[in-house]
C-alpha cells in the first residue's frame, strides 16, 4: 500500500522502451488510473513519478523502477493491474508476508490471492480456479514456484495483465540479498512477450541496475530512478562501548514505547540482546534462521500486529515488512555493505514521520568483517568485491562530512548537507594522526620482523601504553623500542587509531587469531611519504537534549497537533488498535497514522467529508466510516445514501 511520505524524483535514466508509446494524462487509461487511486486507495493525487510509471505500464511498456522504501512502489503495479484486463502476477520472495499483503489488498476491496508452499492443496486449487475464472486482480507467486511446469501451464491458461517482479535486486549475484530462483525469471518475457513487465527495487547501484536489466532481459525497458533520499530518517553512528547499554539508553530516552528493529550479526547476539532488553522492561522478540519456522512466523506476526514491539534480528528479517510506524532501526554490528545498510535502515519511518537510523561501531567490527572476507569460500573476485563493499561501508562510518551525502553519493546522487544527521548536527573534527599511525605500524613491524610474532590490537595497544601485563612479560616485549611511546593517547583513543588504520587499508587482519599485519600502503606512512588524517568524534549532546531533538513516535505523531486534536488522535489510535485486534490484522492495515492525524485535525462530520481524507478509499469508508464518526462524536446523517454520488464513485 502507498505510504503517506513524499518521494522526491530524480532525472530519469536509461533508454525509452521501444514497444509502446507513452499515453498522455488525458487518455481514458490515465483517467482510469486516477479514479482507481481515489476510489480504492483513497488518495487524491500521485506522488513523484508514480503517474508516469503507471501510465507507461498501463500502455503495455516494460519498466525498471527504483524507488525508496515507503515511496509507493506497490502502486506502480497494483493500479495497472486493476486498470488492464486480466490478473497481475506479482513475483515476490516474501512467502511469510504474502498472507498479510493479500489481506491488506482485500481490505481495500481488491480481489487478491497467492500461491506458495504454505498452502494446503484445497486452498491452492481454490486460488487457481479463481485465477482461471478471471476472478483475481492480483496473484502473488514465489519465484521458485515459477520454475515449475505446472505453474507455467496454469498461467498459460489464464489472462495476465502484467508481471511485477518485486525486490528485483535479488537477481544480482553480487547484491546483498541474492535469490538464485530469480535467475529463471527471464522465462517470462520469452513465454509472454506481449505482457508488460515491471521490475521494482529500493536498493540498486548502477552496477546492480545493469545486472537486473541483463538477467531479466529488460534492455528495452524504460528506467525510472527516484531519489534514494529518506529525509525523515536521522542517521547516527556512535562509537561502540557497551552496545547493549547504549541501545537501552537510546530506547529509554528517545524511543520509549516505539516499534523498532535491532540488527545483530550473529544468532547468539540476537538472543542475548532480546533477553537483555526484556530484562530491562523493553518488550523484545528474537528472530533468526536458527529458530523454527513456527516461532519465526509467530514473532513476525506479533511485530506487525502489536504496537511498540522491538524485533531483535539478523538480516534474515525485514524484507517486505510494510509496517509504517517503525520509529527506529538500530545496528549493533557493522553491516557488510552500504546497500544492506540502506535497505535495513529504510524500514524505519515508512509513514514519513521522523525516525532514527542508529548504529554503534568499533574496532572489533572492522577486525571481524575483514576476517570474514579473508576466510570466505568465494574466490578472489568475490573477496575483492566484498572488500570494496566493506570499504564503502567504513567510509560512511568514518566520514567527517554529511552522512546522508555520503550515502546518496554511493548510489550516484548528489546532496547538500542535510542538517539531519549526526555529522551535520555535531560536526566531528579531524586531526593529523601521522605520528600516531607510525607508532602503531612500527609496533606491528617490530613484533613481526624482530620477534616473528603476530598479535591482536589489544596487545599492541598495551605495548604502546607501556603496560606490564603478564603477556608482555611472558614474551619480553617491554624491551621493544616502541614500548611505552604512546602515553599521549588513552586506550580508547588508540583503539580508534587502529580502527581507522584498518578502515583506510593501512593495517590488515590475518589468521585465525585475528593478528595485525602491515599492508603495501603501510610503508608509505612509515617512510613519511604519506600523511594520515583521523576523525575525532565530538562530545555528544546531553541525553535530555538528544531526546528532545528526536522524540518518540507517539510524541512525534502528535507533537505538532493542538492539544484537543492530539487527544482525539490518541482516541482514534485506540479505536484502530481495538478494531485490528478483533480482525486479527495489523493496525496500519486499517488506517496509517497520517490518515488519523488528518481526521483529528479536520474533524470530518459526515461520511462524505470523511471520504475526502487522504487514505480513506471507498471500501474503507464503507467498512470503518461510521465507527470513525462515532469516535469523533458525530452521528451519521441522512445524507449517507448519497455519499457515493458525492464522492464520484
């Protein structure tokens, strides 16, 4: 479903399609699309490039659509499927979410169904019969099912309006979420050359975009590239100290009672973090591939249906989660790529309200990620690609410039300083770290050259600080010329130096024990042919000041409303929650917060006026209209019978 946030548009790239002409806005098809937008989805106008994309697909053109999460991608195939003759086939890897996606469409009055491995045979046959009878507007199908002859034969017997390939980045072997079954989707064009295809994704660099085009045979498709910017998200990256305590502080001071996602690298960390939050009064659930399917499904369902839950998860969770009021996404470990980070943080603030993308990052993250690349099963090309992804992620973490600007630059877009990231709000300083770098590199050099030994960062720092530890005494390292030469910095500062040397490729990690080693570039620093600049993190604002800046979702959602409207907004939320529980569906499927805000502000006193609110379509007006008016304190008038004529349905 379309969200309430605005999506900026970027110049279109790619060649125009050669198989159709673009209709003008005055054509019957364009008028039909506008009517469907108002009647079914309850919106008075398209956003960004939605209208352009929809008109192109309705006219039979192929399209590649890049639009940020929450930008309204789904409308770009849902409306053409409702306007064109036949059933729209949606290829989606999100088996666990298909039921919710279909339920949301049915709540809008759209005839939708799905086919996947979770269904019993009788249910699957009912859906197949409905498709063949022309009784479905949209049919969701998992990519692996399209590889079966039975499914291809079924589709050949029906009338297909379009193919929508959702999460199209899954076709990229170098992407962050590769799905091998997507490679077989080129069969769609060969078997149904006259049926338009629209591939959609929120995350793709130019290289990934080119791979999508090549693997799906979309060379003649028109490409629509919207801005990747999510201006409502505040990006923040902090130095990792006690990550779980830091996370708890974030939730208590800035996001009390908010729904959010916390990403961890390992299953063990997921379990421990979820338990830690629960012990400290935060309702949190774990999610990772090691849990049985029933538990994962139950936890996902609770997260979608209940307010204020925190999901602690590996990257196995999140794709396709259409929950608009996720107020924060936190990372306790460094993501492997900027694409992954962008995809994961994009799950916050789909409703366009202020949200937080927060991460803690430290030396061990760099060591661990470098080690994972070194020991990966892929060949040299794979390791080089993984290293390039990590280098870009580290550059984002260590930048002293606007963090949003660095993020958008990765996707080939420009951005002025945003004023809504940590480096804009509290600019960090840089300092000449050449001498400090030389001291670390000299210590590593002498350990390896003079002693033939490799050691980790902690031991090297102990040597620089002149500590008489048991390990230093055991190996006689107090006699090294570098022993005790680093008293000008404390341990935390030296760890930051080592972290940034690793990030800049001036140090490497080797072997099972993650020991430090020099790189080819190290010699330039030791020979004084290269200067080294380091980032110095600024002192952060006081906790209360930070909390006041960002705020939680409930404060944010009603923060700028007058007192009476804010109270009414909360009553509407309470009604929505009760109605959702009765139906066993997520609250956002009834109305988004933005719709409730508008109702609380404008106070529609009749069904006709309520039907003019953004997000109130024909089906929802009929289903929930009188209940909303009851909450507002307005009795239904006799004009109810003329509502449809008034709204133009």
